[in-house]
């Protein structure tokens, strides 16, 4: 039997999603909780999108195979009873064996939440990025067309990126502002390691007037990491979740989206 789960987590305390010898990852915590709930040694899981240390998720989707039969409600309540308070399963669903949380996804969505303030954040620490210099929305929006479509994003990938190809299709970039808070939404078929954080670094350089909007085209054309801005902080990055064909019958979001600044403008 194949089971899919949708979960959210705060990435602050973890070394990312992927299992590591330290055990301080979200995958390690989830697999240990599933093992305790089912009285199994450990249940291996796969995720829709691996997140780095400090990156949060509002709807990470995982799947696993098991001989243990439980109702969807029991999978949610039982697994949560063994998880730390900063990781929570929102839903569970029995899916066909052909479903694969990663390969079946048509796209993946992220949001970056940013605070523009002369003083560093306190309550928003680790939950929002921070800039102290004013930004210009129009300048950043003018740079968006240079990012959209199927492109070679070599300039915006980490040196340790293990993706087989740097070519990805970036379908959507939206920027909105609500008071001192900014929200940047991204959707692509897939993302490279640090790709969004590197895009953020470039957009902020443009928004602060240090480079013209057309500089983004030069960065992409260079196909060199040296051409882009430094990688921006992980603090404000949220994995909003994958999109799947309707035939799988899986949710597209969780109610946790609603607390993000500007959520009403870009949650589809």
C-alpha cells in the first residue's frame, strides 16, 4: 500500500530535509515517528522537494510504501503524536502505486517573505528575510521577464548542485508588498540547489538600484555563478508545495498559507 502525506515544518532547528548521520533533519524525524506509530524499525520516505537548512515548508508532500493498514485520519493523528512540535502532518491519503510524490508533480511552488526595515527583525527572526535599504517594486518587476521560460540557470545554481541539467522552466514570478513586508512567489517545473535564494539576491540588488533590471539578462546569459549576486538568506523561504494532476485527488495547499504576508494576492 502506498500512502501520501502532506506536512508543514519550521526549518530553523533542522539541517534541511534529507536524512543525515546527525539525525537533525526533517526526514529523520518523520521516519522515526512513522516507525514508532507502526511499530516498524523505520519507514523510508520520498519527498516532493528537498529543502535546505533553515528553509520552511507549508505543504511538503511525501510518499511511502507499507504493509500496515490505517485510516487516513489515523495516519495523521498517530504520526503527529510522535513528531516534534515544529513538524506537523496535515493530511494523509492512500494513493495508487503509480503515484510518485516527485515524478508525478507538474510543478513546485515557493514563496520568500522579506521584511524591509531599518532595524533587524525580532519576532520574525528565522521566519523572514531582512533588508534595511528601500526597494523599488517597479525595477524588480521589470527584471522578471528575463527569468521566465525554459532557460539555462547555471548562473543561479549552487556549486554543489547535483541536478543533471541546469535547464529549468520558471513559469511564474510574482512580487507583492504589504506594509513593510514583501512576498516573492515562484513556480517552476523544478528548481536547482539555491536557485531561489540566488534569484532573490539578484532581485534585491536590482530593487535597491545597484544594477539595472536588464542586468538580470546578463546574469542568465553568463551561465556562471560568478556573474550573479551572493546567495540570500534561507530564513524567509517557504516551500508551498507541488502541483499534481487532479486525478490524484490531492490538496494543493494547506490553511497555513493564510498567515503569510500578501497571501491573498498569490496563493493559487
